[in-house]
C-alpha cells in the first residue's frame, strides 16, 4: 500500500545535507540536557504537587512523580536508540516514517503539531497569570480585559501574546543563541527549586508523613464525557489514596514531564548526535525526576497533605510556616521557568513542521532555512503566530489534557517502532541500544496505555476528531505531494 511506503534511514540522513535544508550543528550534550530540563521543570513542580497530594496520593505523592518518570523513562530508552540511529529532525514523526510508513508518520506528525502548539499556548497562559501576579505585587495592575481571553473574563491575553512573539524572535535568531538564553534561565530556575527544597527542610515535621499511604476511599464518580475512560470501560469507581490513588495520580503528574521528547526533535542540530542525544534525553529526565520527588517530599512534610493549597502549594506551604517572602521567590521561579518551557515547545514544533515540509507532506517552503541564522525561520514564525493567537484569544483550560494524550500516543508509537526497526534493519549501527528489547518497549506501550485510559472520555473524542481532520489533510495534500512517492514514480521534486 502506498500510504505505508517508508522513507529509508539513509535517505533521511542524505536529505539533511541538502544546502537549502541544512541546519547548523551547534548543540552539545550539555545544551540538549539543559533543553530537556528547561521544558520539563514548569507548571508541574509549582502547582500539581498540592492537587495530587491533597486529592489522590497523600504524603506518598513523591511515588506518583517517580512512577510517572518511570513511564517516561521507558519511552526515553526507545527514543534514545532512534535519535542516535536516525539523527534527523522530526522526532517520532521521522522514526515512524522509517519503520511503520508514511500515513502513520503523518498522523504522528499531526499529533505532535497538536501537542506542542497547544502545550506552548497553555503554558504561556499560565506564565501570564504568574507575571500579572508579580506585577500586582509591585503595584502595577494589568486590567483583566487585557490579561485573559474571551470566555474567561477578558478580551485578549496581551502578556501571553508578547511572550510567544518574543520567544519566536529568539528562535529565529539561532538555536545556539536560544540555547545560551535557555541555559541562563534554567540555572536560575533550578537554583530557586533547590532553594525551596533546602529551605523547606528546616520546616519539615515527621508527623505530616503519617500515614505515608493513607487508607483508600472511594470518591464520587464523574459521569458522562468527563469520566475517565477506564471507568467507562471497566466500571471501576474512582479511588483516592492507597496504592490505587497513587496510580491514578500518575495520569495527572505525567503532565509535569511533558516535553522531554523534544530533545529528539533537535537531533539534526546536535554536534555528535550518536553520543549527545541519549545523554540529553535520559539525563534531563533523571535530573528532573529527582527534583520533583524532592520538592513533593518536602512540601508534604511542611504542611499536612489535607491542608495543602491546590493553586499554589509551594508558596502557601511557606506562608503556613510564617515565611511569605518565599512566595514571591517561587512566583519568580514560575515566571522564569515557564518562559523556557514555551521556548523549547516552540523549537520542537518548528522542527516537526520543517521535517514534514522537507518530505513534501507539508508545503515545502516550510523547510526553508534562513541563510544567515541557519534556522527554519518560516516554520518558526508561522507556528509562533498561531500559538500567539491561541494563547491570546482562545480559552484553553478544557483542552489542556489533549497535550497529555498526544504525547502518550507518540511515546507508544516510538516504542513499537523500535521493535520493528530491530527486525527490519538489524544491520544498522546503533550508538545506543534500548536494553531488553522487546521487554522495555512492551512495558512502555502498556504503561502509556494505562495512563491514557485514565484520561477523560471527552479528551479521547477530541483527540480522535483531530486525527480524522489530519487524515483528510493527508488525503488532500500529503499523499499527492509526498517526496518519497514522487521519487518512487520518477517525478522530479522541487523544494
């Protein structure tokens, strides 16, 4: 079937050498690791801890963060093998094209467009809230009409738009400049997180950890489209606390790790991709998992889990022990931290567009590289404008979970693709090999599926609707303009 035609790995690598499509290899293992840390440490560490500890896991919330990291870690091992073997921009899209076929690759690319664009918009709106709060503390008030979209009490979210456009301009100027700015900002962010951890240790009370895993208790079922899919499929009633509560919390805290796979989208810009990409992928995940678990452990030790704030657990925990000055420090950390998340999500998004444009599945002018800056400037600018519009004018709260399901779907496909490539191309040199194949990929698939079925039914329906739209776009444009298809038919391709 033509829709399952694959693009050989050799051809993918050869395409990266074309002068008009050549990206600059400016990123080191350190740069990639910092990119990973920069995109992972964001809203999750500042907000999710309180919600999950109070409503789901109790003091054992750190276990939920660790289990979520394990789910991501299984996928990271699969990503690392692919990224070091196929050091080409596009991440899961490129990996799928080389193994499963063109249409599945298109669907993954379409899925990643949703994940990263929506993720960047959601995070920029969160950044806007923290930024407005900091200005308010300084005596400068932004009118609600200018700091929220229609449907959420405002007219337009000006701070979110300004952030997205500023980050877009930075990305156009060059990936090395972006990486330097990111390194400085991530250093500030990690320093604030470490300050919170070590300062919080002085206020930890052992009694707050008892019971570490509270007895489980049923919670009121959510009915209809808002119910988790697992509840509708198996009739299982939602449970808080106990081990089931810890497991159900994984689906929520998984959002905290969203984005580490973006390291793979920068494969084509790594100096030594075979060595640097596995380090960046796995290193950033390990570091952030340790930080998340430490923050969660300290916060539930400072304040009884039943009393934790859902909106701002870290800041309110310090207020509860008589140190409100830390609330301002934490808000600064959130503003700084979310800036890098938006930057790296937009970087990943533009590289997906770039790769799909180069393959002819999107308009080829999207793959044009700036002659001076060496960046895919057209794809970057277009996605920056789209995300700015989303962040400024569209209520996004109901759509945030689409980011989770999109990411998990990509993880699942990459895990399957590793096994396929081992069978179809055992001859390929692999600088990094996923251990215990097929056990690790199978565990990754099962873990992703478990987290996915804990998401609401309406999230699944929205995701399927987006995939159907993607199929229509592929049939109307991608199938006929595919570069691989044109080569197979002996038709010249103009980029």
